[in-house]
C-alpha cells in the first residue's frame, strides 16, 4: 500500500522532469536550427545623432545666418512639399528608432565612453539555461575581451545553489577537533584505575610531563590517547579534508563566477527580450580613429554547453579628437647669446686644522679632487667655450680670529691654485702628445717648421682669493638641523646678530650645543669655490641675437598629439595661443578656450573650434554661423562635422548638408 502511494507521488514528478527536459532540448534544437544570436545595438539618443529623432512636441527652429558677402539667410527645420515643390516648415514628431551600426563619439579628457546595448531575444532565454556573452573590442592592432554579461535562468541558479548546499553539508561533516575521535570516557577510566595520582589532577592545572605519565604505567600519554582513538573515524575525516576540491567539483557542476563579470542577472521568465546597457571607458591613444565591438557567447545547461552563440555584426565607433586640430608649425624664439660666460662649482676639500696643504688621502678629498679635475678637463677641451681663467676662493670655519682665518683661506686658495695649475699643465702636455706634430716646408724643400695643433696650449691663469669665514652657510646649516631644538636655534640667531665675528664665535663656545655645531657643521664650511671665466670660441661681439626652436612649446604640441592634454596645457599655458585653446577644448575648459579664440583671425580651424564651443553652450545661432564659415573656407570640415557629436546635432537639426541644387543657400555654402 505504501509503495503504491509513493509511486503515485513520484510518477508525476518524474514525468514533469522528463517533459521539461524534452522541452528544453527542443528549444535548444530550435535555437540551433535558426542560428539565433544575441546582438549589439546603439542606445537611443534624443535629437543628438543623425540616426535618431525624438522630438515629442512640435517645434519650429529658425536661425538667421550670413554668408561671406554679408547676405542674410534663414535656416529652419523644413521639408519639400510634394504637391507644390516648396520647402515648408515641418513639425517633427516622435520617430521610431532606426538601427545603425556606427556612431560618432568624441574624446573628452583623453578618454572615450563606448555606450552600447546587449540584446538577447526571448527565444534564447530559458529558466534552465545560462547565457555567457563575451563582448570583444578591437582597437588599432589590439583586441581586448571586455567583462562578460551573464544571463542566468532561475532554475539554473537554483540548481547552482543546490550544489553549493550539498557541498556545504559535506564540509559540515569535516571535524577540526581531533579530540572528537578519542574515547575520552574509557581513557578517563583507564587513568582512574591505573594512575590514580594523575587522575587526581584532572581538575588541576598542574602540568604533568610525559615522563611522569610514562613512569606510572610504562606508556606515554600520546600512546594512551592513540590507543583510545577511533582510527576509522579519523581516517574518514582525513579523506574528507583531502578530497574537498574533488567533492566541490562533484556537487557544484556550474560554479557562480564573479571575476571578469560586468553583470550576472537572474531572469524568472522568458516572455520578453533581455536588454543591458553597457558602458566601457577607454583611454585614447595616437592614431585611434575607430573602435569595433562584437559579441559572441555560449548557452549552458548546468555544466554542458548546448549552443555556441555566433558572433554578431560589429558596432563601429568613430572617434573624433581635437588633437587633429593642433597646429604643428614649428615655433622659434629669439635668444640673446653672450660672449663671456661664467661657471661655478664648489668642492669640499678637507684641510687639517690650521694647515693649508692639500692631502688627497684626507677624508673624502680623493673623490672631490677627481670631480674638479674632470670639470677642468672638460672645459679645457670644450669645442664651444674657451677657458680664460680660474678663480679659487677657499673658506674656513669660525674657529680662531677673523684675521687669522682670512690669512688661512688665502694660503689654502693659493695651495689649491698651485695644485690644479699643475694638473692643467699635465692635461695640456697630454693633449699635445695625442695631437702629435706636423712639419711645413718651403718651396725649395730646404727649410721646414715644426708645428703642433695649438689645442690646449693657452696658459690659464689661476687667481687665488681669500674666502674668509662662511657664516651664511653656517646659518643655513643650523636652520636645517633637525637635532637642534627651536630654543637652541633661537639662541643661535640671537648670537649671530653680534656684529663682531670673533665675539660671536667666542660667545657660542659657552653654549651647550656648540660641540654639536663644531663637530657636525664646521667641517662643511671648509670648502673651495671655483669660478671659471669662459668665452665662446670665434665670437667677437659681446652679445648676438639668434633664433632657436622653442622646445618647450613643441613639447606641448607633441603632448596634444599624444592626447596628454594636462601635460600639453602645462607646457602651452603661458603662450595663450591657438594650441593652448585646443588643449583647453580637449579638457572641456570652454570659457578659457573662448577667451583665447575670440581675438584670433577667423581661419577655418578657428571657426570650427568656435562652432564646437558655442554648440556646447547651447548657442545654436553662433555655432551654425561659425561652422558654415569654416566649411566655406575649407570643404574638409563638411565631413569633419559628422564626427563631432556637437556639430553633428546641428547638421541634423538644421539640415545643413542639403543638396546644393535644392535652393540658393546650398550654392552659397558649397
């Protein structure tokens, strides 16, 4: 009796499942036979691009514009009346969307927003299916898979969740506490009967070592626990731990994926098409003129793929960028070139206290001296400049009297002059040997004269000057010292106001921070300053005016070409010219761009840029006038207007590209 009741209950459910499976299979076969596919389409944009019209209320738009000869023309929304042949104002009413496979979009701030819709027909939807749709973007030579759009049937998701529930039940049977497999009761009885002394400590926290435990019964604590452990249960638990991934794959046939998904939505019915608005922002790049987007995908029933969605026709986005309007004309600037120039450098040569001789082994002298030698050699062999003289001034720290320090710095300056003058002679002799000698002879070949190249033969005077005590540098070092307190720095500033340097230094010696200053900063005051007097070779006049390429400006031009408008504006901002306005337009700094462009001569480019700016501000009158003027001066702007959404809207709204034979205005424009 019970079996019959059970059969009666299960049979309808089994039949329903079989019928559902058959229905799903027939639907999949129908989708395959008809080669159905999801598609991409462009979102409706009201009165913005030529392929759409969406004006809900009748309106008449009239503009008054002038041609280059000053004649006034009237533009309005109009169509040709079929009976009279005249152009009459039209009332634009709601229109159905016209499918288009391309759109003109504008780059703004170096970025492009691609907006499209993913459309899935109702015939491709089923509660047991999951659609995985893959948009692919093609940019120049590159292709990029965008985030997927997943459409999941409600029964498909229920099956996914059932799999997760089964897996969770499996995980719940995994035991993490190993004591769960120990027969604690029998273990306790064993200890109570055989080791009462240990059993007495069951409620005590006193630690019982393994050695003490073993001494009572001859077995260790671990061995006792192992004896009372259910090894079968433990092995089964370890198997469950080791097979977690395998059981996940068994129960969860189609995992819920979250990475790389733009949308995963669950649909409850299949009585209508599915539509998803997709927006992808990309960075622009040089030479980018268009982007293609296509869609492909698959249909899954649990883990089995039942249909491969064919790739749909591509959507094409044509990119308009104001970088095309950059004026690449090279810009030059006038530069005043002086005959005589001066170069300076400082090195920290250590001197022993009270001494003036140079010791290359002292402190960091070897590196500092090598640095100065390299400078001298480069200046001596320079092809542009001639080295005339070198002035050397050594400075000292404030220990001792001012007079003694002045005399000491003079001796140190002379020592440095002698030291590096010897190096100059060495370089001069080396150059002479490298260049070699040549002989010139007379006509009779009886006499000859020996010559050198003449390079690096000029005597270079070294001028020694006393540098004295370098108090300004000490002031800067103390101000930047992070170990001195504000109070100590204030005290130093108070003492530095004393006019007599000797008295100033004497008073500082009594301060607790003097030793720190003496050991840390005084050595850095013992420097040698080199001043190199040079003149340009072959130049007679004191100054000349020359022109050279303005590299800063050209960097700004290149930055526009590279779509790096922030950098372009940083370079071009001070110039306040046409290219500066182009960078401002790209960054939507429209008022700044208008301020620059308005005073400029009305070239075709300037007129077009002004049309773009006035269109952004909603001033159709000015925008149309400037656009028409740009087209009259340069016919290429007729087609360019279709690429910029702001101008494209004007062209559509006022039918600016009408046939020249239709009326007189067409002849005036084209």
